[in-house]
C-alpha cells in the first residue's frame, strides 16, 4: 500500500513541485491585481490547492499517453507507468480522482469561474496529444498554464477585464520561453521519435526565442503595472527582476544543455518576483 501511494505521488510529480509553482505564481499575481493588492483567504486556499491538483492531473494524463515514448527516453524511463509500477487503470482512476477534487473546489467559486474551468479541463486532457500533431505543442501548454489567470479574475470580480488578457499573453510568452529551455533536455530523443518540440522547431535560434518570450513577458508586466494604481515598489522589484532575467539568460551556454535546464528552474524565482512586485506595489 505504501509503495503504491509512493508511486502515485511520483506519477503526480509531487517530488518536483516547480511545475505547480510555475502554474501558481501567475494565478496569485492575477488574484492580487483583481483584488487591488488583497487576496481573500478562501480564494488563496482554493487556488493553491487547485494549482496542485490540476498540475498533478496533467502529469498523470501526460504519462498515460506517453508511456510507450517514456520507455525509450533515458530521462523518463523510470516513470511509474513506463516501468509498470502503476497500471493504466490506476493512472486513469487517479486522473479522474484529481479532476473530481478540482471540480469540488468550484463549489466555492462563481458560475463564470465554472465556465472557465470547464474549458480548461478539456485543454489539460488534450495537451499530451498536441506533441503528436503540432510542431510547437508549447502553444497548448501556454494556454493550459495561463488558465488560472482568467479564473482568478472571474472568481474575484466576476469578470475578465483587459488586464487579464494582457497578463495571459505575457504568461503565454513566458511559458514559450522557459519550456523551450526545458525542451532542450529531450530534443535529441524527441527528434528521433518524431515528436513536436519547440526546441526542434526553433533549432539554431533557441536562445533568441528565450530572449524574445522573456522580454515580451517583462514588457507586458510593465504595461499592466502602468494600467494599475501602483506604487514605486512595483518598479523597484521589476528592475530587480529585469536584471535577474538578463543574468539568467546570459548564463545559458548553447554547447551545454544543462544550462538550459538551469535557466528553466530559475523561472520559479522570476515568477516569485513578478508576484511580489504586484503584491507590494498595490499595497
């Protein structure tokens, strides 16, 4: 029983929370903007739990569809489904269980949030298939990982204003940037398996795409700040974020794929700085 629970947690990537944080920080930023610097406690709890559950559900269904591929890739060959430690029935049951728990959270939100969540659930299930039919599956990932933003606005103020769409676009570009860096770790394997990957599509221009996506995100965050009644602290933290961003990308070595993964992990701190800049800037 203990081993089964451990394998379920590994399937959910509970041991690698960075994915949950990369989903959570933009959502908390959206809650902060929607609440003009204040986040209601019940919304904070709902969205934190929701981010964990939805990211976990996404990992489970991704591994379900990718299990044959994962067996052929060194980095993923030890995943529970690839090794047979978790069977297909268990994986699908776990996926449905996680989605059901997520759906229960909607009891605490309004009808508009329910509509947004329903559309998001569909994209979560479709993302694993995107890499089989799209050259840049990160486009779908960008939509999935930006979904917490309109939900946060709808739950807070029962509408989705212009700033929500600007923040979604900023987040989309940010995701394309850091997931292209992440995709570098599997590029050779994905190329052999004929799987879509932005690192393959932009081969030779990977660092340029990372620069462009990150800078668009940074610029649009400033635009949102200008649209809000915000104080000087926002700009101070934005400047710190800008310097950290420049440093992080500059440390990428095209000849060393490990530096791309290091940059991917640093994006957790970039998300933190964006959230803090709005939280302090609006208080």
